[in-house]
């Protein structure tokens, strides 16, 4: 089945055979992961959509694909509008669309290992109003027609050393045990892959760009745990690292183990656990307590070892970015793919690099107007004078995770481009210099970044910042800086010292250019003379040049101008020692005072 139209037809035939009138296809795996292994890329296989967030619904006569504002352009480029209608989230929900479009009396299938329980409840209710029903399926119909579906990774788990983790696995498990005792619960289900990696101080290569391994875990009130992972992934070193407090089982045994928890009180995170987990526990007769995964907050609040590693990784990564920006400035005949390949090659010179932290967004001109654009042989364009190049990229180093965006002028930029770049920079500075009382939510800060754009009647359709892991997920909750009440959850999480976030306002002119300036920032205590409350602010973690050619100096206040000059002074101080003489000379010129 070479074409996506053939695949859609095959799915409809399979649904008819299964006596189903429709099927819902999310872009996730059994762990509610953002990035998923190749075996779970069902949405991409079916539709051609390669973004990192989306869902689809297939009915006998129509089909729809659901994406948010980040992918408005990309979904139209990759998914055939002759076969699929484009639906925008959150304006249109899958449940709402099904309520309008599902045939009366229809049986709509879903895979309970790929959906949250709250989604199942909402979709069931919406379909009931249509006289239709939502039907769980034991065997995913896409898996049955996907003949060359890749196998799940068999790569071994690696031990994440305590010098980087800062705490032993036994200590973390004991903390979870204490938390369970406080909540009068016997066990906690850990289904999120980064939660398991963090708890057991292990890392894996089962998912591109996120160093996690496919596994489930049950942690008990006595601090012991059951870890469910494929046997071929377990090494003697791993067994020794985990010790007697962790019992190992095959990953396939997890559902059966849930069935043995009759009479037990089990903590389950409804946001990070699929509906099938709830169903298995309910069938077993366990008492379910819905609580947030107990690793989420301690994982978000980095300890000193993690912060030291992060600062070291950021410094090396910043030097790689500087070398790359120099190369871009001095090299003719570039295109998006040549540029991203070169940056990856520079990063890979660092032996501590394990992977990129996401697929680089290497976007020139109009392609950069799509915030999550991904260059392919089909969309790749050459650099031509008079526009902008945006590179959003990062590395997964054994001591930290990086994420940085720089926008640079190729040839002479227009006055409008410089104006927009400066407004984005002003928003970036407003976040970086923010001082706020303890208890402030990221959503309360979001408008700081947008004000310079709003004053010109402009905006951007994505959040301003996301949490970042410690050699873990580049998008880590629960903290983020996004509009309050937006679909991007987490904007209402109180910011706490030790949390890392991105700071990435942007501006996008469809068909012409895109701008984003992104650094990572750390929440830190701030001493404010005479303060009546405990105050917090940010420490900048990312150091690399910002293109001075794009800054309209006259638009900046004295304070903003000082920020740029002070930042560039620190860039030279931090990353200069990691560069050769010629590279350092270029860096000093790129970071000269405004």
C-alpha cells in the first residue's frame, strides 16, 4: 500500500470487516508520550502528517484530521485535502466533530491503550447524543493492515549515573513510598516513560530524541517497585543498579499485574495513564485514587547536580551554535537541509551528545512562517538574499537537554523584518527580566512577551515557554508559559525555584518569514529590597549570539539595550573559551556592544 489513499481505503475495509463504522487515530503511544517510537507512528503512516501533535477520525464516507495552530500550514502540505478535511483544535474537538458527523447508530472504535479515560468519557457522551456508541477494540485495526510496521525497539536500558541524577533511585522510590503513605494508598502506577526513567535512574533509546525506554512500573508504599520491561533490554549492570528493591517482569505482564491488585488502593494519574489501565484496575476490584504522578514535581524542580550538568551542557551547546552561525554567515549555496546537517555534525563532535532533543526546525523564508516546520527533500529551499533563516534545535547530552532558536538575516533584511525581530526580542527580554511573587503561574507572565507585538496589532499562535527535562524530554511539564485557559495545559502551574523553561516568543508572516528567539531560563529566588513576599525571577542558561543586524536599536529602552550588551558580554565569557582563535574573533564581533 504505497499511497495514503490506498491505506485509508484498506482501513475502511478492515473497519467494515470488524463491524465498525469509524475509528479514532491519535498520535501517541501506550504511555501518552509526545514523541513516539516508529512502531506507534500510526497517524503518520495513515495520513502522511509528520507533526508532533494531532489526531484523525475515519468514517465510511468522510475522514478528518485534527491539528492545532502550530501545524495549520504543515498539515495542508502533507495531508491530501481530497481525502481528509482539516479541523483546528481547540475550536473543534474530536468528540464534538463525531457528534455532528457520525452516522446515527454508528459503532465508533478506539484503542483503549491510546486514549485517556476522560477522552473516552467525553466521546461516549457526545456519541450517545447521536444515538451512536464508542467501542473499545482489542486489536488496533491499523496494526492489522500495516504490513511492514516496525517492531518496538529492543535496545538495552542504560544506567543514568548518580553524578548527573543527583539522587539515588532508592531515595526517589522511598519518597514515592512516603507520598503513598500520606495518601493512604498501597501503590502508584507509573506509565509515563520519563517518569520511569527519572525514578529508576535509567535511560533508553526507544523513542527518537527522548532518552527513554518502553516500560511500566508499580511503586509500592514500602519503596519497592515492580518494573515491567522486555527481558532482552535488561543487562547485568542494570540488575545490579536496580538492586533487590526492584522486581523485574516482562512488559507484556503489566496488564495481568494490574489484575492482581484486588482490594488495593492504587494511585493513577489520569493525565498520564491510558483508559485501559483504569479499566484493568476497575475489573480487578482495586480502589483507584486519581492523583498526579508523584514524580512530576520533583522531576521538574532540578537538584544541584542536574543544574550543574545543565549549565555545562548549555555552554558546550552554545559554542556549537556559535560555530554554526559563523559558518552560515560565511558559506554560499546553502539550503535548509545542508544547514541542519551541518549543525548536527558540529554537535556530534561532542562525545557527551547522545541524540538531538527534537528534529531541527531549519526554515528559510516562507517556510519559517510555520512554527513547527520540518524540512524534507520535497520542501527544502535554498537561501536567497533578502530574507530570514530560523533554526530551532537542541541536543540530548548525558548531562543536560538543550533547546535554542536563533533567527538570522540572509542578505539585507527589510525594515519590517527588523521591526518584528526587535519586538520579539523585547518580549524575550521582558520574560528574562521578570520578577514575580512565589505562587505566580506561567500563564500570568505570558502577556509580558506579547505586549510589544500587541502594541503593533500582532501576535503569535503558540505558548511562550515549556518546561525542559534533565537529559529527558525537551517538553516537560507541569510548568509552562502560555495563555491562561489555552489548550496548552500547564499555564496555571505555580513556578518554583529549580524549574527550567524555554523563553521563545515569535512572529510569523504567512508565506514570507518567521522569527523566534529562544533561550532556556531557570527559576531562581530573587532578593528584592523591602519585598514583603518571597520573590522569584530567572537565570539565563542559554548563551549564543543574537543577530545584531536585525535589532532596531532606537526601539529599545536603555534597560533593554543594556540587557543585550550584558547578555553578549556573558556569551563571550561563557562560550569563548570553547572556540578556536578565528571563531572567538568572529564571536567577539558578533557580540560587540550595540
